[in-house]
């Protein structure tokens, strides 16, 4: 057979790997979200947790409405509104409010302990909603990474101790965010990344505006310039711009793998807590952070296989072998002539 035979090229040519663009977008989103816990802890020192949780959503909703109107985005259709409501309930209402109340009584490092469970929770929701089938090694590394993240944050904060109300609120925040992330990542493939979070913010704005007004009437907000700056970051970046990158990364996928980049988030959050809030950082923090990042990298490098890919390849193998044999026979016959 000739070296430039097209049959040989089609059978033997390897497929070029897809560049992990979704992973880089996900990392950018995680970097933006990593300031959320320390800045929330900073803001609740002078502002009401109800005002922070609802007011940041109102601020982001104003930006979202302007962006949607400026670009003349089409409205979601039919069942898409229900899915937008799920996203809104998870990442616009649930996570901000629950974390704001929890961080009034626990430090930022303690909040990172429970929030470190978010990658595993998001991956689980992604499997259920996205019908992804990660290999067993992926789940093993995911489990090790989650344990490493929790152990690292627990050691840094002096141990979790007994379960308190703040811990229950943080657990609820993790579940809410995981549902919102998974559903938002799927919906972003239909509506677009920033459009998904924008519609979720607009849909939740009446409720969040009512809560912000109630909080303002009950306890007029009064904070320092630094606390207001932290509140502004929570509204503009944590609630709006950060989701541009995060949902875009989840939409590109694979969702279960992109979600594992969140394992880096508790490391970054505690580092920012040390720099911004003055929490003491030790060698335990550095070593534990390196372990978490290593687990995150190993989980991201693992590959998912589409359902039925192995069966399809096995079923097609005999046909490919027969085609290859026929090409060889025809070539030998041509050469004999």
C-alpha cells in the first residue's frame, strides 16, 4: 500500500485534543469568586447581613438589566423561565443570603471549610443534569481533593468543632450554589453565559429589592468606605461579572471537570483573608494549599468519556477491520496487474 493512501490516513490519523478553553474561563471565574467570603466577612462588620445579601443582588440586577437592554437580548422562552428561576434561587437568592448570615458569627477561614464542598456538590449535580459520565479515577481524585480542601481549611481555622447554625447555613449555601451552577451551566449553552445570570438577576430583582428596602427601613445601612467598597465588589463582580467567565466555562465544559477548579477557591479565599483581614497564615496553609491545588490539577486532567463511546468503538471495530482488509486486497490485486 502506498504511504499516501487515504484509507491509511483515515484509520491511523490521531484526533487532535480539544484545547481546555473552558478550564481557563472557569479559573477566571473562581479567581473572582475567591474574594467573596473575605469581602462578605468585611462588609458584615458594619452592614446588615440581610442588606448585603439582597442589596448586592439589586446592584447586580441594575447592571444586568442595562446590559440586556443595550444588547437587545431575546427573552427566555417557555420552560427556560423555570430553569432561570432555578438559577436565581441558587446563586442570586440562596447563596448570598445564607453566606451573609453565616459569616456574621464565623471567620472567613471557617466559611471556606464548608464552601470547599462546593466542587464535589457541583460535579454531582452536573452528572445528574448534564448526563456526564466521568471515569472512576475522576471521582476518586475528586473525593481526595474535597477531603484535602476541608482538612486544609479546618486545620487553618483551628478545627470545625461541633456543628452550629452558621455551619447549617453554609451547608445550605453549598447546595443552593451547586444546583444553580449546574443548571446555569446547561442553560448558558442556550441563552449564553452572561445572559443566563443576567436574566436570573432580573427575575429575582423584585424579591431582592423588597428585602433590601425592608432591611434599610429596619436598620439604615451605615458602614465605612472600605465596607462599602467590599459591598460594591460583591454586587458588581461576585454577583455579575464573575458569572460571565464561570458560566461560559461551564457551558464549554466538560462541566464536571470545570467545576473541580473550585477546589482552588478555598485556598485563595484564605490567602485573601490573611492579606485583607489580617488572619495569620502558617506553613500549614502553604502546604495544605499546595495539596489542594495538586488534587484540582489531577482532577481537571482526567478525561470524561461520552456515554456509549466504548460500546460504539467496539461495535465499529469489525467493520473497520473488514474495510482495511478490502483496501489491502484491492491494492495487492492492482500491483499484480
